[in-house]
C-alpha cells in the first residue's frame, strides 16, 4: 500500500508510459531556454528552433492534435503537438500527459493562425509524471492553511506567491549589499548555545548526547556578536535564524529571521541613520517614489522618519502624563490590564503596547525607553532611569530595535543578576548568567551601537503581506493526520 494517495487514472497513465518504454521520471534536460527569453526573441515570420521545459498548466486535446501550456520560473508558453509531426509512437506517448506533468520540448517557434506564439513540438521528454492533480482550473490554492502546508503547490499554482518569495530573496540580497558597501563583515555565530542569552525569551531546549549536556537554540546572537567587538571586528552583522518557544500570531513565528549588527565607536543615533537609510533604499527599489501600500495605508518611506520619545508617545496616545503613576495605572485598569502586581515600568509598557503601537503607521522611531525594560542598554548620562534605546514602528508593527550598548562589565553583571530575581525555578534554570560574556566585557568592549531588524516583518511591509506566514516558506503548523484528499482544492 502506498504512503501517498495517488489518483488511479494518473497511475494508469504512468504504467502506460512505462509499457511504451518511457521513463516517467526522466533525467537531465540541458540547455532549456527560459520561456520569457524565448518569447522575447520571437520574430514574426522568422521560424526559430527552441528548447523549453516546464510544468503543464493546461491542455486541450483535438483528436490528432492538441495544445498545451507550460510554465517555468519566467513565464508560460503554448505548445502544439500534432500527429503528423510526431508519428504514431510519440503521439501515443504525448496522450499520457496531464496537467501538472513536467516536460521538456524541442520545436519550432512560430505563431498560430489565432496569433498565439507557440512551440510546434518535434521532440519531447517526460521529465516527471504528476500523480496528484494540480488545483482545479489552475486558480491556485485558496485555503490559507492548506497553502502553508502545501507550499510546494502554492508556489507553482499562485504566481503572486512565487513573486513574493522572489522579492524576499532580493530584499535579503540588497540588505547584504548595503552593509558590505559600508564595511560590515558578515559572520556566523552558534545556533546551539550552552547559555541562552541576548533576549528575554523562552528558549527551545535540546540535548547533546556525546557531551551529555543540555543546549538551547538561540533566542538571539547578541552576546556572541559583542564578543566579536571585543576581538576587534568593529563592524559586524549576521542574518540569522532565531528560535523562541512562544506563541504564534500575525507577527510571530517560533522560528524567524533577524538582521543583527553592531558598530564599534557608534551609538543608537548611528543605528537610526543606518536603519532609516537601509529601509528607504529597499523601498525605493520597489517603488521609485518610495510610497508603498500596507494594510490599507500608504507608507511614505521617502519622507524623513518621525522621532519622538517613549513618554511623548504615551502621553500623545492617552492624554495623561506618563510620570503620573496613578493615572497610568488607572488607564491600565480601563484597558483591562491586571496591573496590581506589576512594577510601574511594566504597567507603562503594557499601556504602550495597547494604545500606541497600532497607531504608529508612518515610519516612527520611539526613543529613550525606561532603563528597567532594557538591561543590556547604556543608560542616558543625564537621566539613568532612561535607556539609550529606540524601537522602529511602521504600519502599526514593531520592525526593530537599537541600543547604545552597555560595555561596563560590573554594571552588566548587576543587571544580569537583577534579571534573575523573582523568577520561578523553571525560569531560573533556563536563564543563567553568561559568565564568559562578562569575562569578554572585562577585556574591554568598545562603545557601540547595536541594531536588530526583523527580516520577516520587513518583507511583510515591502510586499504588502498581511501575516508573517505569508513570507515564510514553511511556517510552523500544528501537525495533523493527512486525511484530506490529495487532488484539487
């Protein structure tokens, strides 16, 4: 019994191909030309020999002839199979082809009487026989969960999805080029760590059998990248996969991609200039005017990004002074926030999340967070209760954060220990002090600016995608038994 549910009529055609001496899963088909290039080189009344390969998207049989459309990564083109050109045996083989099959063809590029640019097939090769039909009438999968579970179908059936992931690839490439041009060095840091650090997030735990130790999938590369600053790598970045054992929603996936970088002898103002220039550069690649749609809004990336302080943003959204603790707590209760057992700065942050973030549509830097919310950040010299940190919001979504990095090892040790206070036993087990990082700081880390920018969210913005799962090829989904029919959606 097969582990996959194949369609009987397709299986019969597979068997017929084999009876005819054809390998239904053919080998190499070299020198196929991209279909877009074939179409671009077409000249009326100048027949040309061409070679193409792709997936059959449509077919129309007409007795002793048939038309098919094939599609590759660049476009689609019509094929014409004719009995008198192919002969009995080849025509019989061609009759076993169905929508979804992959074929390679050689033939003459010309135009039909209806005016359609077409390859009149002289030779062809079956490259892969599809045993499951593509989505009905080639309209693509429509059920979102099925699209995520069968991304391999989603990509070939939905042109917009394929283009979105091509855009993602271009965006990541442009980010790299932007940073390389500014002297940054790309590095790779461990994805399995003995001490989880760099972000206040629950890690995934695994076990290394040979060493007999538990390891943690990284929640952030921060502490390793800072070690490289100590070692003399003054401009360093990583486009990395991070893992956080937390919830899933429109903006979160437990496995995600982050750009993180550090620049020695800089601070968060340097990171602000860098982030604004990078995002504007990417947006201008998409639209020359720098104005892109997102979620019913038009985002203007060409205009200077707005800057306001954390407390200004709170007061602007709520009409109360953020320094008035009782008013803030009263506002929290109005919002249904259980504030009684929360520290003042946590109440502030809950109110900020509920009342400010969603309204920051145009690109906005929110500056100078309470220092208690940013234990790895340098405090302001004139007001140590504030941290030299900003968060960037676009389209009501947090895109990234930056800091003037803390490089005092004694202060950093105190802040690590403060983080551990009040944690339950499980949390304390998962989050311990990274003593080697403190040792590295003790050797001397230059003052630096650090930036973290969510690649998935950035792609969401620039492609006007409504959810993070739309821009991750294989988002995490709850496993389910594959009992649904394998055929068209």
